[in-house]
């Protein structure tokens, strides 16, 4: 019976105790105990406080699923840096089980079952130029580049410039984005992009 009910959770990327309580027709407190028990048994994976996914689902998630989860793990946030540059095929570096996002709360790193989620805090005035694509908040390719160089210019990010295909970036767009950035960041970008 429980196995059949659990199959209904397969359709969800992630869920919480309230969802489990409703599904099993039990009280919230009982659902919390059940979720903890299932985490220990390896049936559920705890993604963050009161958020879970099925272990079976996790094993077959696509990149898009991890990008959605990254947005959810820290709100607000958007996919950026090398993860976005890889998504747009601006870099030859392929990241596996490693996702990077820009946020405004705090810099932090989460490791969930060997998948790493890095969140880099940006000043609110630099938190812009991202879009919603397939329910994923992601920087434009030019903004992902600028975000990367910005942190690099302060020694907070490693960036392999040789892996980047700068011809895939719109230089006029980059010029507009960097207007209010520190001179340190601007000079690196202008030198690299020859703008």
C-alpha cells in the first residue's frame, strides 16, 4: 500500500511533510516522523529543512532538474558563473554534479549526495540581468561572464579564460552591464574582451 502511494511522489521533483501527510492521510507530526525514518532508510533524500525527494528520482534527474533545485535551495537566486556559461556553450569546461548560482543572502556551499551547489553572494545592485527559461532562473550569458569576472577580480573565484569562447558573447551588452561595476572588474573585462 505505501509503495503504491510513494509512486505518486515520483511525479514531483521535491515535496514536504504536508504533502506526505496528505498523501498518507496522516497528521503532520506523523508525516515528519515518517519522513525522518525514510531518510534514514534511504528512501527519501533531505534536500533542506522540510524538503525531500525520492532517492529513486534523484538517481535519474537530468541537469534541468538540478538547476531547478538550485533555484529552490536558496531563494532568491539565479544560475550563473561557469554553470550558466556551460549551459550556453560559451565554455569548453563541462561541470558534472556542480552547480553555481548568484544570490543576495549569503555565500554558502551545499553537498547533497555528492552533488555540490555553490551560492555566491552579490551586492543587490549587481543582482540583475537574468531570465526565466523552462522554469529556471538563469543569468544571460553576458551576465554570467560578468558575474564570474567580478568575483575573479576580487580573488573569490577561479576562472579559466582559455576555456571561454568570447565570440559567443555580445560585447555591447557586456559594456552596458559593467557600467556600475568596480574599476578593477571593468579593466579586466575590457582587456579580455577588447572593448
